[in-house]
C-alpha cells in the first residue's frame, strides 16, 4: 500500500512537497528534539518509509498526529525507543 503525504513548510518557507509513503513508525523524541520542539503541545515524532528514497522524519503536535499517521494508524500505537 502506498499513500501520498502532501506537506508545506512554514508559510514563510514557500516550499511544498509530496512523498510516496509505504509506512510510518512513531518514536520517542531525543532530548535534543524535545528541547527544540518544546513549544509544540505533546510533540509526536514519526519516521516515514518513502517508496523511492531514504526515510523522512517529521514532528508535529499530538493533536495533528492522526493526520500525519493517516491510514497507518494502529489502535495501539507502537513507539520505538530511542537509543
């Protein structure tokens, strides 16, 4: 199964992209990421498996996590521990 993730950088970035996604995995934020994204409400990090390239990383507020996970959501989220 492949799905397309369409995204846009911050409004000032004027950058948009489309990724052909095979799957997603949620993970815990590293200490550095947690500090960087501390202003987001309960940040969620995911690794996106891309059909024609290397994996991509994304972080969003928990309230938007369902949109980011899309059809790859599980009833019980799987979180990969960081090392």
